[in-house]
C-alpha cells in the first residue's frame, strides 16, 4: 500500500479537505478506504504519519485557500481521533473567515472518553454525522464499529450535544442503503432536530 503526506486536498474550488489520520473506529462495507487511492483526487490519502498542525498548514495551497469557502476535516480516517489538532486548526481557519466542517462517524466522545462537543464552539461551524442505517443492528452490520451495535444511540446523543455548540448539525446516509432505511433515517433526523442529506456513493 502506497503511503504519503497528503495532509490536505482540494475538491473543486469551494472546499479544502484536511486529512488528519487514517484511524477509524468503523470498518464500513462501502468505505473508500478499501481502495488504495482516491482516484478522483489523483492522490493517496493513506498517510505515512499523522501530521502536526504546522504540517497541515504548510500543505495547503495559498491560492486554493483564498478561493475556498469551506475547510472540511475529512480524510481516510475519523478526524476526532485528533481532536486537539482539529480544534486548533478549526479556530485558525475561522480566524481567516472560513466556514469549518467535520465529517464524522459521531463516535468522538467514545474515542476520546469524554464529551468533546464543547470544544467545537468557536472552532467548528458544521458537524456532518454519518448515520448510515436506521437501527442498531443494521448499522453494526454494515459499519462494524469497534464499540458494537449500541454505538447507534451514542451517535444520536453526539448529534444532540453538538447542536449546542455549532451552527448546523447534519445526519447523512449513503445512497447504497435501502430506500426504506433512508426514510427512517430522515425521520430520526427530524426527531432530533438536525438536517438530513443523502450522499452519493463515491467509488
């Protein structure tokens, strides 16, 4: 497997993505991690080491940063494994007038063994949480969390807590799950009071 130093990457002109870690508490059946590289970006997101804050900043193209509207913490791993670096970077990006977003599996409180959501205040604008199924059993069947099927309830609790500290919380699902499951996930989002979107599966 090829590994490199792709600590940031662009997707179009509007977003820059920050790749902090390859660690993840899930092993989702549909995850892009199961391929060696993300051909859409002409780069490998497998890291040879986890970057420092300065290495991330040094990796960002200045012109791309000027154009970017959002800075998104999303790579080949779960970004909340690097919560301290994530928060420091988030505050820096916001000081430069950028909107910040985390794409997360919603397991950050379990990963860090504490409630990390208060740290989002002043650092993160949007929390996008991958819900991906409508029951604990079905979630575990496709996402294989190291924390077991009851993590399904933790994800919803994480969303509830995050609402207090960020401007927007989103539950998202990948369009590979059954239509009925998508509808039920949307109902869960409405019940909790967060936004909902369906993501197109990227190969």
